[in-house]
C-alpha cells in the first residue's frame, strides 16, 4: 500500500497546478475535489443506483425542491419556501426563479414530471421504495407544486433533499445548478450559476470546482501531493490507506453518520434456517476488536436502530446482549456443535464483503470469530452468491422504517408484514408502535447482525473552512468555502 502511494505521488506532483513554490495550493485557485467511485459523469438516478462520484455531480449540477446545507440541514433548493398542511399530508412548495443551462426557465410542470417518474412504483431510483407514501404530485400554478401524501410524513423533506430526487432534464441530464458542468478530460469543470438577472461574467478561479471521480488510492495520493483540496466518499474499506499515507491530522475529517453497518442474512437455508443458529453467528463476533482494528474512535453497536428515532420504544437489544463475550461464544459453539452432529455436510458460510484493506480487516475478525465456534468462513465478492452480506449504508432520513426495510434482506414474512404495516400506518402514533413491533421482531428473527454505524471520512484542505461533519455524511460543493455560499 505504501509502495503504491509513493509510486504515484511524483506523477501527481508534476501536474499539481494552482500551487505556489512550496507546493501549497493557493486560495485563489479552483477547488479540486476527488469523489471516490467511478468517473464523474452524469447519470440518471431513475435508471439505477448512483455511486459517490455520480451523486456528488448530480447534487452539484441539479437540485431538488430542497437541498442540504453544510451541516446536513434542509435549505431551499428550487423551492424558495413551503408550508405543511392537513396534519402533515400536504406539502405546498413555491418555486423560485430558476433556469436550465440554456436559459429556459424551470417550470412547475417539469419538476412534477421528474418527481413523478422517480416515485413511480417500479422505478429503479434508489429512494423509490420509500416514496410509496406519495399519493400525487401536481402543479397548482406555474410556480406552485403540491405533494399529497396518503399518510403524514414529517421526514419527507430529507428525502427530497437527496441528489436522487434532484430535478433535471432527462434528455440532457442537466439541472439548474448551483453549478453548471463542463466535461474536461477525466474531470468535470463546475462553474457557479449566476443569480437571475445578473451578468453572466466569468467566475473567479476560486469560485469554480474541478471534480474527479476516481479510486480511493488515486484520490488520497492526489490530495497528499497537494494537487487537490477535498476527497469525498471515504469508507471503512479504504481507511487504512489514509493511515498509511501520512495525511496531516488537521486535514482528516470524519462524519457522525447514521445508518447500517452489519451483516444481513441473505440465505435462510441450512444452518441459517434457525433463528438460534443465526444468533450464534451474531454472538461470536467481537465487535469492539473489529472496529478497533479499523479505527480507534469507531464505536460498535448491538442494536439495529441507532436510537429510538420515530419508534414508540427504545431500540431493541438482542437476548444475548447481557452476556460476556466468552459466554456468548460458548453458547454459539454449543449450537454449532449440535447442528454438526445432526448434519454430515461441512458447515461453510459465504460472506460477501467489499475489496480494499478495510474489507480485509473486517473479514479477518469475522472469519476468526466463526472459526472459533466451528464454522468455516468463505469470503466472496459483494455481488456473488452469499449466506451473509455486508450492508454499509448511510440513512437518507431519520426513520426506523428505513433501517428495518434496508436490513430485511431475507427476514421472515412476519417481519416483512410488520415493516409494511409501519409504512401503511394511518397516523404517526400507530406508525411509531408498528416500528417498535417490527424492530423487536426483526431482532428476534436475527436476520441482521449489527456491528457499528457506517464509518465515513473526508480529506479537506484548511481553506475549505465551511466543511462540517454531519449525520448524512453529505458535503455540498457550494458549501465548502465561505466565499462560495
């Protein structure tokens, strides 16, 4: 890993434009951003899930009715203001003056068309499953849109602020800002959209952003060579590269992200057909040692919900939570031994994990835990057939139903029915109780093994003084420098 970084740094140093004689990027140079993922090219969210680079580009060049600020809070996007009526069943948005890249005005009808397409049942948009509550979206006037809900949802705005619900013209994949994108080789040059009515004068260099989508090792090396100002989208999988790269501590930032980081049961057959056996796998893992092996401040968890959120009860603890690790493993070994006595086949579990050094560290601790209780672990690729599959996702909004629905990969029909009942609850009080019921049932079903909260990191130059850690782990490119806000 160190050899890879040292090999790539000299080449990057030669192209580190915008630096002074000491190799430090000037404050009047364009902001260079690396987003970990594939190339930074426009992609349609309704055609499938976006990777980090695509999400960052969509969030920079298109906006929804609302969007996130630097702290992960809601701010106006295409809508300059909104009101909530009918006890949370009606959201009315008044659009501000906004324009497409060719100067044509954004209309309510265009916004409605994009949002309807994203929320239609069967859409491949990643957020479509959580938009089933939307009854209709209508243009009341050329500037006013109403979103009617079947049931009240206080968290709707956080969904609408996600880049997956940004408004863009499908044929061109262009939006209304806050930036306009221009392809430039392997990167995208982002120019700020001038305010309506102002002269379209060339922006100052420091107001522009050059966005790269690239692998984590390249992004980290580019930053270390002082050829970029920001790396976005870092996770546990590539964190060890940061530790080996010698990045100054002042430049390393982490987010208090909320979401899921754990193993979901993907195959309820064989050993994993029984809830007690699934719980045995959960009991075997030393969570504290696992997270410490990756990052010393990473906190382990044993519950599916990170907090009570909108549940009627605190997060449900598994029955074995009060046992010490040795007692947990002794119980787990006994269950494995009993199963092996009754079955002649060897006990092998396939575990799907991402590549990268962080993935290998997690694999080592999970594999060691399973070997201790008599299970032969086998590591497979994330998209391969597996018995256990890692979920590492940041929650788009703060509802227990997202956690339950996302963790329910192969949960029982009873648990699935409870999660759907929470979705269809007629009021917030009933919804809260059904979320609590589903949390308890899924924990008892033991088809999700919580390990920690998602670990997300960025590398940020000191001149990006507006960067803030937040629970969404989302950092808009128009909120990086005070002068760009």
